[in-house]
C-alpha cells in the first residue's frame, strides 16, 4: 500500500521548485494532488508529467496573495474530492521586484505587506479555513519555512523574509497546540540553500559564497526538501510529530 493512497493533498505553490518536487513524490505515493500557483503553463506542465507517470493530479490556478482565492481553492478541493488530508502551504516570496528592494534601508510598507501576506498571513488563515476538513480526516498541515527563520538570512537583502519565516515557525507551534486534541498535526520544513529559481534570483557570487559556507559544501535539491515534507505529512513516519520545524540544510544553520 502506498503511503498516500486515497489521500487528497493540496499544495499551495507547486508550479516549480520544492512544491513541484513534493507534488511528484505525493503522486508517486498514490495521492490525489492538487497543484496550485499563478503560472498556469508551469502548473499544467507539472500535472501533465505526473499523469504521464500514472499519478492523479490536477491544476488549480491560485494567487495565494489574495485570501479569497485561497478560500476558493479549499472549496474547490472539497467540492471536487470531498476531503482534504494534507494542506502543504509552500509558497513564499523574498522580494518583489529586485534584490535591492529587500535591504532594510530600502524596505517599504508595500513590500512588508506583500511578503507577510504570502508567507505568513494567508498560511495562517488558510490553515484556519482548512481545519474543519482536516479534523474530519485527522489530516495535517506542512508549511515551508526557511533556515532564515532561525539565523541571519541567507542574504542581507531578505530582512522581511527572515522575519516572516520566523513567525511561520511560531505559527506552526501555536496552531499545532490548538488543534492537537482534534488529532490534526502541523509541522514545517526549514530549507537551507536549495537549488531552485528563488536562489538564482541572487547573484552567482552570493550563491557560490553561501554554498561554500555550508558545512556539507552543497545545496539541497528540491527532492531533498520534498522527502522531508512527505516524512512529516505521513502518519506512518511522523504520526507523533507535531509543532516541529525540521531544518533540511546540510548543516547550514548549525
Ligand atoms: N530555495 C531555497 O534555497 C529556499 C530556502 C529556504 C526556504 N525556501 C522556501 O521554499 C518555498 C518554495 O520556494 P522554491 O525555493 O521552491 O522556489 P520557486 O521555485 O520560486 O517556488 C516558489 C513557489 O511559490 C509559488 N508562489 C509564489 N508567490 C505566489 C503567489 N502569490 N500565489 C501562489 N503561488 C505563489 C510559486 O508559484 P507561481 O509563481 O506559479 O505563483 C512557486 O510555485 C518558499 O516558501 C521559499 O521561501 C526556499
């Protein structure tokens, strides 16, 4: 029996990188996967690939900076599949237009609001809205935090990002505590530097510098992160784990 047979998994932000890798693993493990994100072409390509390998998946276009859309995505899952077993909130943004904009002295209220909305606020309210469905299935939530939540951010241009991800860690603990009596678990992965497009927004020099500073001298792959997500999402491997933030970072934040 596959680990996620008959389970419905909604992934917020699965059009590329870690989310797309998680979609592939969940589908391999038998889940019905709902892939979301703004980029329709990428999302559909992820779904086509999963289906070509015998997986069960569909794409739902979602801009998770808009809370109403997040709620509609949950309604879609409920109306279409009648259940929700795993909400994986993976979307995250570091800066909006450019690296420069992310430095403390350049930061704006608009940037703060955008990053906090995508990384934190809508993860919180989506978790709240998903809870009745998750209580029925004794399901769970996984959120993508970041190593930048526990130490200085990867780059000084990601100040607001680091603050948002630190708050995600506490969100995980506090929601986990609230819903534990209902049999619902809430956890996070906190990736160190991982080979995805979000990292390649930084200059090659910064990427090389950070990679050289990692004790294991390598970046994680999106699949490394996805394996940790499935570990946390499965009751077989993590049935007694809740409120935890799992660093997957090659020792970067030791
Ligand atoms: N790569 C790293 O080194 C690293 C380290 C620590 C933490 N992380 C975290 O890992 C998560 C995934 O990032 P990644 O590294 O895999 O980079 P990525 O390939 O750029 O993926 C980011 C994902 O977030 C989605 N997203 C962003 N804004 C969105 C919005 N408004 N609405 C819906 N989806 C949105 C993107 O989808 P669309 O663009 O299609 O909307 C995409 O699927 C993020 O939370 C990031 O903070 C990454």
